[in-house]
C-alpha cells in the first residue's frame, strides 16, 4: 500500500512542478492587417432573428456601427483630448469620469449606482496596453492596432459620448453581428480555429504553455495570411469584424433591478461555444479586464 | 445459445450483473463524450471524432444536447442505486423484478434514444424513445415506493441495534422511502418545464441564468430540480453505503431521523424556490446541514468499525493513534466511500457555503463567466464524487482482492481527489490570481485534473476489462454471482 501511495504521489509532484517562469509582458508579433479602424458601416432598420431561439425582432431605426472595436491607439488619442478638455480626470492610479447614476429599484443583489465619479481605466494594471507619463498617454509598442482593453463600462461609454456617439444596445450589437438569417456566428453556422481568437485557437499571439491567450489586432481575421498563418474572412453579413472572440464588448443597456452591464461576442479566453452571437457576459460597470473592450454606434441622420 | 443464455441471466437478471452492465455503459458514455470537450477539444481530438462519426453539433442546440447527456448519465447512476436498494432491502420478489426490469429498460431507452437524437440529428422517434425511457424510470420509482412502504408488519425490526419507531418500524427503510419519494416529486419539477420548453429545444443551463433578476417560475423550477436531484442521489448513496457498512447502534439511531428530516427539508426548500426564492435558500441550508450531519455520523461509525476490525486482525486490543490510522487505511475500498464523503466537504459543501455567504461581497463583483465556472465545477464534482463512491462499493461487490484491490482503491481515491481539488482551484481561481496572469495556474490545475480523470478512467477500464474477460470463462466469477445477494442483514429474505 505504502509503495502504491508513494509512487502515485511522486508522479503527481513531478507533473505539477515541471513548469517555468512566465513573461506576461512579452512583446506581441506585429502584423499589418490592412484594416482601417476608423471605418463605419450602416445597419438598416427592420426585422432580424434574435437570440438562441431566433425570435423575430424589429429594430425601428437604421444606425452605423464601427467595423472594428476601438483600438488602443484610438483610445489613447481620446484620453489625451478628453484630459485636456477636463472631460475626464486622473485620480491616483486611475482615470475617472462623472456618471449621473442609475435609478435604483432595490432588486435582489442589486447595488445602487449613485451619481459620482467612476473608474474608466486603471493605470497601475500591467495589462493596460497604454503608458501615462504624467501628461499624456501613449500606446505600448506593438499594441497600437489591438482592441482597447482594461476599460470599464463607464470608460467605454465616455469614449463614445465624447465623440458624439454611443454604445450599442444588445439588440443593435446582435443584429450587426448576425444579420437577418439567424446564423450562430457572424460568418455562418460553424466555427474553425482560424475564424476567430478564442481559447486554444492557436493564433500567432497565444502561447498556452506560458502567458495564455492574448488579443489579436482588430480585423485580424479577414482572410489574409500572416507569416504562414492563414485566417478566414470572418466578417458579419454587414461587413463588421471581431463580432466573435478577441474581446467581450460592452453594450449600452441599463436594465431594471440590476446594476450589471452586459457584454457580447465572447473573448480570447472563452471556448468557442461562448462566441455564439447570443452569448452574454456581464459584470459591474466598474469591471475591467484584459479580455473586455467595446465599439460604438451612431445614429443615421 | 446456452452460453449466451447463461451470460444473459447473469448480466440482466442478477443484481451484480445489472450493476456491471450499467457501470460499463456509464464508462463507455463518459469516455466517448469526454472526447468532445475539455483537453480533447483543446488538442483537436474533438474535431477528428466529430468528422469521423458525422456528429451534428448544431450551435443553437448545445444546451439541449448537454441536458440529454447529463440525463443519460444520471439515469444510469439512478439505475445502479435502484439495483442496490432492491437487493439490500427486504422486498418481495414480485416487486424487485419489475422494478429492476423497468429501470433497466428505462435507462437503456434514455441512452439509445436520447444520445443519438442529441448528437446525430433529429429523428423524433428517437426523442420519443428518450422521453418514454425517462417515464419508465419515473414509473420504476413509483413501484419502488410501493415496495419500500415501511409501515408493513413484515418490515418491522426485531433487532434493537437499528433505528426504529416505538412500534418497531424501520427508520432506515423510512429514510430510503423518504429519499425515493422526494426524488420522484423533484423529478416533476424538471419534467414540467422540460415539456414546456418545447421538448428541450428552448432549453437552458441553470448556471447561465443565475444573475437574471427576472426568472420565471419555470426557470426557477429547473434550477431547483438541478440542485435537488444531485443532492438526493448523494443522500441515497450515503444510505446505501450505510447499509453496506451495516450501520447500526447509537450513531445510526441518531443519523436516520436526520436523513429523513434533512432530505425532506432540503427538497422542500428547492421546491419553494419556485414561489419563495428569498426564504427558500435558508430552508435549503437547514436541510442540507441536517442531512450532512447524518452522513457525518455514518463516517464516525464506519471508521470506528474499520479501525476495530483492522486492529482485531493484527491481534491488537487497544492500538495507539498510528496503529489506528494504519488500520483505517489498510483497505482503501472500504475506507474510500466514507473518505470521499468527508472530502466532499472541502470541494463541494465548503465551496458552496463559502460562495453563498460571500456572494455579494466577492463573487458578484466578478464577471459572470467567472461565477459560472464555480457553478459548473460544483455540479461536476458532486456528481463525479458520488459516482466514485458507488464505484468503490462495486469494486467490493465485484470481488476485487489483494494487491489489485489496494491499487484500484488508492488509484480511485487519490486521483479522483486530485482531480476534484484541481477543479476546485480552477473554479475558484479568481480568488488567487488575476485574469491576465492566470494561465500558469490554469495549466497546472488542468494538468492535475486531467491526470486525475485519466487515471480514474484507466482504473475503471481495468476493472471493466477484468470483468469482461471473466465473462468468457466457463466457470468465472459471473457464474457464482448470478445468485449472489448484496444483503447482509438477517431481515432480508
């Protein structure tokens, strides 16, 4: 009996200790995706099939949505402008901004979001891909065209509103992602590893033995080949990219009796079933993560 | 023909044969469908299997597929428990035979109707077979209730060592009856919403809606159903192990009322979730604490017994601490089931209570996906841990002896516990590590979990191969076991 216990324990100990130190800040490979992150596309008003069970739903207005998520470069430029305009403030180790608060319904587990100043981004988090020298923000080398992450719902909303835009509602986001035919993924019904950035998708930016999965540049999955890694063109029927995987994307809705804000699209850290267009994540609006970003919409005149 | 007939008599008419067949199906099902998730998906095995076998993984139907898969495996566990109950407890043969036959046909229909329906396309005949199978198992449960009815004179106890009412009615039998009754009622809480949601086609997994503040009565019913069914299977398992260990004396007399009250209160709490969600949780905590106390008494009594018999074997009248521990650990197959009940407190009950107590303070600050991973891990551990307890009991029934018994017993205990501990670390990882720096911890946890599960499955496979080869022997163990009974107590006919 002793022998069997000792052999099994040694085997386990060996297996569990055979690991090496990890450099989480390793520079990413740099690729030009050829995507213009300033592009917008119009989504027409009308019916679409919404949710897992394809309920007929109508959006009564047309709107434009960003073709790709907001990048680190775009967000850094915004921070410098907004800081200069005193629209946001640096307070200690975070960038903050004012939010007028939500109606409080006293729902179960609901936390009151009062009027006040709330975090937009944490400056001391090593996974923020921006640097701040006390005056201005710059992007850490190599991360310019990657989606902006470590941004709270307040920070995402603030970016959109500063530019005269807004966050998409969940319905607007979903219609832009799947079109009108009820498909499960933006490009169709099946997912391959080179369709999107998800957990264990083996893209050139991930190393599952060390730092794990990381963001890919926005619009990376556009059919181009990067150093022998060939992607599939994974745009939605409206030509919107990164609507599955890479980063979760904040949406605008504030629901009755809860303080959570909802995210759509799945992320680099999720298995592919969480990339289905109806999949949702949620968190408190102050939540920030290396796997959460956003994009904006604007109304059509 | 004679050859086949004799094996058929063993495999489908004897208790040990029925248990063997059910465990073999569970092993095959777990091994095969395990190829479609976790590390097998990570390393591309899933893609190969899906292509080779033309499996249809329609994205919108994933939740429905999982519900059918979970039910298929759960029905096997229920069938194994039913076989054990009908043989361990005094029962008329004209009760035992229809119960076992019905539950066997039921779980086979669930498996062979449900799984092809879920994974290979939608032939509605197969779905009908699946539903008919579930209905048969429910019917078998009703028959079991009739057979267990504890207030018959012939089931009165004479031996005062066992818990009984003033009139001599067997409290243990009442506990078996109560758990069976609450299980049947709780099944309805899943069946009604299951039918409502379009035969499983608008279904959802309970862990996906926990943060939704506007759950419907049917949503809550499914959440309650999920909680209680696993808990009741675990309580029934504890009762079965108690019967195997010949649980009696003071601890048994204390434990039986606790099991009865605990099972009822716990069930009541999960039923009340539908209408009174706020107070239901307190009732659930109360019920589960009471039932767990009953299990603790079983652990105390069985360990005392195992130590005593171990010391007796060595001719030691009063051993010291180390001799006591050595005696306790000398037979992992007997020690294992109750040890797993203790271990359950660290990986299931403890985690569950901690999560409930700190829900708003800690877990609801996390993103939903991190909270969901706790819930998913929680159910997987509880279900698998209960299965290992039944497996260890079966290893004893199968006649595993000598070194093979020790290797099998320790492999199941150590490696399943390593896997459960690893999953616990994985599901609670946000307590120790940020999202950005989690990968090394995740890798270690997944590696430990994979090693644990693989060794557990290898041990199970070895046991199954041993029993399979035995079937080809003219005078194998199967021949003796065709007429074996599990019961040890004199009351059993």
